[in-house]
C-alpha cells in the first residue's frame, strides 16, 4: 500500500477538482516553517470542508472504554494506526461533544514524535471545529508521506440522552426495579460522538475494542471476547477479537445485564438473541428465524458470513426498527421479540422481515458499503428487497409476497408528488444524510430492484449480485459498480481476465451480455431522476399505442405548470403485458415518449405491467377501463390477484390526479363482492376507508352516512363471515384484523356488541383474560370509549411485558372521543416515564388520526417543537413521522396556510428539511381531491344507495 508521494498531491487536487470545490480548501495544511509559539492561539483550524481530507487513512483502531452506569459518563482511549499520503503537520478527524484530554502522535515503533523542548508528551494542541464536528491535532514534527504513525487520544464524555451515539437506556424488572444499560447507534454520523474517529463510510479500518465493566454486567461488541482480565475488586476488562475491515458506523458495543439464548448455524456461526431477563421467553422465535435466514443468505450470496458470531439484541429504548451493526444487531423490542400469546400474524411477519433485512445488510452494506451516503439505497433498497426473496424462501407460509405491492404503493404515493427526490441524491450535512433514510431509498430502491430482477431473470440477477459482492468485498462501491457487475462488464482500468467481468469489446461478442449493455443507461433513468412514469395505452386496430409521461397527483395536464414539470423526464421502461389471446407474458422496452406494439385484431383485453413487476402506473385510454371493469365482473380470476390489486391501486391514483372519474374507479371495485383473495380486498377497502376518514373529519354528514351504509352493505357478508379468533393464514388473519376494526369504526352493530361483550368479560377477569391477538385492538378500542375501560387499559399498559401488546393498547387509548384523555396521552408521551420517548411519535400520530384529536396533536407539535427536535434530532425518521402524521389529514386552504406559517417560523432549524415540502404537497393533494371528486362521489353514492 505504499503510494508514490509526488503523485498523491496531484491525485488529491484532481479528486477535489472533480467535485468542483474551490482549490484553496483542497490543499493539505502547510508544514509550518518555524516552530510555533506554545499557545494554540496562533493556530487556526486547518481544514474548511465538511468531509475529511483523504490523505490520512486510518488502518486500525485500538479502543478502550470504561462506561460508568452510575454516573452515566465514560472515559476512553483510542490509538489509531494511520497511513500518511501527504506531508502534513495536522491530523484532522471527527469528534463531536467529546472532551479530548490528551493527544500525542507516535512513530511506527510507538516512540513519541514530540521531542522538542516546550512540547511535553501530553501537550499536542487539539483544535475543534464544532459545526463540522471535527477536531485537528497539531504535530510540530512533520508527518511524512508514505509513513505510518499512531495517533493516541484520551477522552471523556457523558452517555447520550436520546437514541444516537453511546447512549443510556433503561428497563423495569417485573418486581419494579429500574435497571440501566448503555448501547450504541452510530449510523449515519454518530460514531464521532462516542470516540474520535474518521467517521465516513469509505474510511474502513479494523477495530480492536476493550470494555471495562463491573462483574455484574455483560459487555458485547461486534466480535467475540478473546479474554477477560480482572483489574481490581470492582472492575474487569473484556478484550474482543480484532474486527474485519469495516466502516465506523457499524462499530457497536453494549454494557447490560441481559440474558440470552443461542444456537449454531450449519456453517458454525454462533447466533444469540439477548433481551431483558423477564422477556427471555419471547426470544425463541427470533433465534430460529435468524439461524434459518443466515443459512439462506450464505447460500444465496455464495459467500460465508465472515464473523464467528452474530448477536441480536432487543434494546428497550430504540428509535428506528433495528440497526445492522456487524455481528451485533440491535433492535427495538417490537422488531425482535415475539410472544405467541399476544402477537398477531402480522407481528410475526414483521419480526421475520426485520431480521431478514438486517441479516441481508451483513453482506449488502457491511461487506460492501456505499462510497458515500448519496447511494445509501445500495444498502437499504437491497436489504428491503432481500426481505422478500429470503422470507419467501424460508417461511413460505407467511406469504410475504402479498406485501411487496404495498412497498411499491408507498413509494409511488410519495414519488408522485413534486417534492420527491431521486433515489441517489446529494447529501452532505448530518441532517441531510439522515433524511436519506426514507421511502425513496428503502421502498423505491426495493421496487426498482424487483423490476430489474424480473427483467433480467432471477438467475442472471443473482449471479450479478454475487459478482458485485465478490468484486468489492471489504470495500466501497457506487451505483455504476452494481450495473457493471450485473451486466458483467468492467471499465477498461479494472478489466480482469477472471470470471468477474468482461471488457466492453469482449461483451459485444457475448450476445446475452450485449443485450444488457445498456443497463447503465436504463437504470440511470430510475436512480438519477425523481418521479414515477405513467404509461397511457390505447387500442388502434391491431396495435397498442403507448405514451409515457411523469405522473403527478397534484398537477393536471390542463395546469399551466404542467409542461415545465414534464420537461426532460424520460424512462427506459421494461414493459410487460398480457392479453386474452395467449397465456404468455409479452415484453417491450419503452425508451421513447411514444411507441406502439402489435397485439393482433382479435385481442379482447390487454393488461399492462403484469403482476406490477414494473415501477410505473398504467392508464387505459378510450374504453380501456370499461373493458377491464367488465372482465373483473364477468371472470375476475382471468387476472392474477396481483394484477387485480394493481388495477384497483392505479384507478384510485388516477382519480386523485384528476385523470379518471371517481365513479369509474368505484365501478371497477364493484366486483369485490365475489373477490376471495385478501390482497385486492384490502386494497379496495383501504381506499374506501381513506375516503370515509376524510369526509368524517371535515364533517360532511350526508356523504359520511351514505359511505358508511355503502361499505357495510357492500362488504356485509365478508364482515359477518369473520370469526373472533386467531385461526387461518397470515393473510386471512390480517384481513380479519382490518375488517373488524373498520366495521366497529363504522359502528356496525353486531361488531360493536361482540367487542363490548368481550371487553366486559376482560374487565371482569381483572384484565387476566386472554383475548385473540387479531381482535385485541378492536376490542380494546371499543372498551376505551368508557372511563372505566380507558383507565383499566392504561393500568394494563404500565404493567405489560409485551411491547406489541402495549402498542395495541396505546392505539385503543388514542381512539377515545374524550379530548382530555387524548391530551393526557400526549403529556405522558412527552414526560417519557409511563410511555417511553421512543413511542412518542407514534402517540402523536395516533392522536392525529382520531378526528377528535386532530387539531390537538397539531397544536401540540407546534407548541413543543424544540423539545421534539431535541429528543429525536432533525432529519430523523421520528421527526418526519410526526410532521407527515399530523398534517396528512389536512384538506383545506386555511390549514395549508397555517402549516406554511408554522414551517416558516422554524425555518432556522429546519430550512433544509425536505419533509416539510412533502407535508405541504400532501395537503395540496387532499384539497385537489375534494375539489375533483366530492361532487361525483356524492351523486354516485346517492344513486347506489337508492
């Protein structure tokens, strides 16, 4: 790894020029001519950019930490082995809110460099740049290019409050005692708050970690313990094996008193699941699933999991769903613990999917990491998509494929607003980086990969992925590297003659690869531009005319702004379609704004985007929708359940955009009375329920009443056919939960009586009676409407040991019609004792969904905004969830301007928050929906009800 030093300087400059950054910032700090005076006053911070200089490369960290769970603070030392690729006097690295108490630089024999009089060993000056979260250590002796050095630092800090960095968590035992633990969450930019480090994904290094603790505790880290040394009566030190090369955001350590269960995979990896001792019996399902999934991935990726162990830990205070730290995955309790007695079928699927997601990251993300956060989708989109591939293979009975459509629907709903962003987008500051962890990276990333896999076939896709992982193993990659691996080509400079890739000339001879050579061009249209395409199809004799445009729900083609919003948008769409004249799937790559394909005169119907494998919407011009509506009525099984769901989804999206009349969409779902598959049924119901909630909230009594009558009348047989039990497949159980919840919300008398009866029995049993998990939430929601029921539920909430059970209680408490109770819930959430802070965003959103709590939740957010930001951090998922969740139901221009005024008032803090634009687009969409559809809906219902 020796570099030619004269070359390095040129490369550094060229590298920076290509990023279009002013040159003066790019050159390394000058070696000082004479010795500086001793006070650091004469030194100014040597680096002006947000990203660290590239010419000091960390190779190995030796980190020793001593957290004190009583004083909630810790001390530490780190010795970082560095390679210097440019003469310099400075080492610039990340440090945020740490007190560095001692800094020194040693040569490669660990001898101190600082031999000058007046610079004692402990006095190397350290400068801080707090807004960039950087520290710089000045060495009076030049660090020479091509040499290795050691930077030695001592530091101290408090355990963080909140959910990032090295933070404090606690739980209560069943006997009521509070226990403290310390855990980490570094992704994306919080490793620097736990120890000084080069906190960017491309600075991969090895980590050797030691942790001091009391003998009563357990310490965990990425690697297994190699030895434990007794230091004195009250202290031992666990020393962990050196890690593989990895990015700083994947480092993790925990000090706790948890219990665990373990099993070993076929290839010898020890898998353990840790939880608070009282919850150990809820860990068994996760252990079985983790072993099964780890074995699946080793085979699928054809690369052995590289560490000797994999721990999965349920952390009581945790902001996201889980975090893929290598060898030490941390989870929110609801994402890992499974209690068959209180968990629904959907809860089991959720736990399985989250474990599958985090284990996929051990390859996608950990083994091969994106070069920078703009491509975080390479981690998240992949892990999200692998959930479907792996769970379908290992737990077919969970019917995970039923959920893939919802993943894509969620992406489309955001991507069809102008406030969307391309999957790969620039992000520099920590807040912008946090905001990248959104629907675009996760859901759209997964759907675009699904489309690509269908286009390339499973086998070609899988071998391309394996090639990508092998080629960049322990390294970093960008989008282009993935396309080259999938198309099996390489750039001239990394041309190799082995099985990894062909160069372009060779590829041209290879027919199959040649067809995919344009993969880069095709995929760039999905990754580098925002938005979702709408393909309009029209029949003209024996041909199908095709037209593509950008689909927007808030702008109509008649709008003056339309041409500007369409300009320059073009996708390479792998189109698929089916007709009634043959069972086969037809394919066509649409790369131009308009095109046509031959389908034949005798074809009766055409369904485009088979099983919605493609990430695009379809509009059928002329009589196209009527033909499909008739087909569903006459023989809906002529189409797959995914195709039926896709048609329902597309029709209602087009309705929102003002491109299809709502009565056409309502006529289309007329066939649902004979639908027996849960996925299209739930899709149709979801749209009707959304309309109902909207008109109920703005209080339009005639439509509310008629829509209620219509839904209950229309779905009566399927509602009345539900049993109040936990029987059936995961899909059937999900349908039961949703249907009964809706029926009771619509005040369906049999449903309410059944729920009341069950709730009374539960109350009389002193809340010891076990209700079927699938109907628990519905029963509780009806019971929570009475004072006595509400108090009993809150009381049960404080005692329950199952987090999934507590979520169901919380949802019921938030459905109360009594605003004082809703206010009390919000207060409990803010205070963070009875209701944990991690659940505060959910509480606020639940209260906001309740028509009675809607304005309450919104004013609460305005009033406590700074506190919320302090608790959750600006770009975080929780803050985005709160903003979207409290404004999503607004549908008037007055509400829109009120939201705009509030956003203006917090501009200072949140000027760069993309989510505020999304929130306003959402309200705009609701306003337009009412303008476009309310009248038609009213008259359609009037005719139907008569």
